[in-house]
C-alpha cells in the first residue's frame, strides 16, 4: 500500500471526516471506498458507450427479434 498526499477544500474534508466518523472508519478507508466506487462507475459508463457504439455500427433488424414475440407475449386470461 502506498501513502499519497491530496488537497481537499475545507468543506469537503469536514464532510469526509464526519461521514467516516459516522461509519466508524477512518478517512483513508472512506476515500479508498469512494475512489473504488467512482472507478467502477467509470468502467460501467465506458462499457455502456462501447455497447452503444457497437449497436450503431450493427443495428438490430426485425429478423433479430423474430420468434421473441411469442415468448415475450403476455398469456391470455
């Protein structure tokens, strides 16, 4: 594990310290968890963009959905 130095404005530091105290963890734990969560969300966003671009390059056709209407249809009462 590495030790780093970061700059936070006073309000953000106070909010982080208060949240860490409420959660019973230290500031480093809170920041690590926040950074992991942020990186995870960025990865999901990147994968969603890749999928969107793939569908733009090769869009669905009606033939792609043929047969699904029977499976996805609500049963008759």
